[in-house]
C-alpha cells in the first residue's frame, strides 16, 4: 500500500501569536518538541507524547501538529484501526482512522482544529484512502466547552464536513449506544469500488436488519 505523506507547513497569526501547523511530522522531530501540559484528554502528557511518536513511526501513521515555538499545542492522529475493533476486521490496507484530535485549552476557539485536519488532506495525500472517525459523546469535553451533547455533536460534524467527511450508517453497538454518537467517513477519489464494498461489509454485520 502506498502511504503518501507530503509535508505541509502553514504559519498562522492568531491574535498576534505566531503558530505553525505542520505535518506529517516525523518521529525524530516530535521527540525534540514538548507537549503542552493541557493536552491530557486521552493520557497524561508524557505518555501521550510517546504515543504520538510511536504513531508517527508507523508506515500508515501520521501526526499533524500545531505548535507554539517548540511546544505542541494541538494535534490530530491518523493510523490503522486497533486490531481489537471491528474496523480492522476487513484487513483493509486503505482504511485509516482519524483517531484523535486535541487542542490545549488556552488555544481553543482559534480555528486550529479545522487547520489541523485541512493540512492532513492537502495535496491529495489521502485520496487513495478511506478515512473514518468514530465520535462518541463520552469522549467529548462538555464541561470545558460549555456545550451540551447535541451542540458538541454539531460542532464535531461541522469540523469533519470541512474536509469532506460525511455521516455513514452502521450497526456498530458502541455507535448505536447513543444517538449523539456517529461514524463519519471520507472516501478518497482514488479508492477502488472493491474497497468501498469491503468497508460496507465491515459497517454492517447484521445486513438482514437493513
């Protein structure tokens, strides 16, 4: 499988503060950067930093980061789905997961989430892939955002739609566990029909119900 990684870099002026969105960031560069202490939604910052380095080392893995100087203040990850999840069952080499997107508290409401995922899809580098993300309300930072579950869902859906990801139906039990949860997918223009059909089989185990 050809994993196309085209490095992009965009300086951003946010309220007089110069930030840089860049990636895919290689592991050796990530190891020299610090992770903002408020990037702790999934793991403690030190452990999350190591996880990002490990993802960047994968052939399919990619980390898009936004940094303030030498400090990473936001990131988005792409990698193959976990082998324990249903999304890996098809053994698809052209199916990758947008796994996590996180921005430090002090840098929110600056449009950095959109800048991060937009950079990931630049230059058609994911046009030969099916990219999916699973949105679960229990992962959302409702308290800090001040949003209710439906407002947060609307925000995340709008963010993913900005790069052409759309809502897809599935009978996955975790997604079906709450109506705010959802599966969003972008099928690249160079993805063969056979992969689309295989992904459909992964999305639905109980076809007779639909």
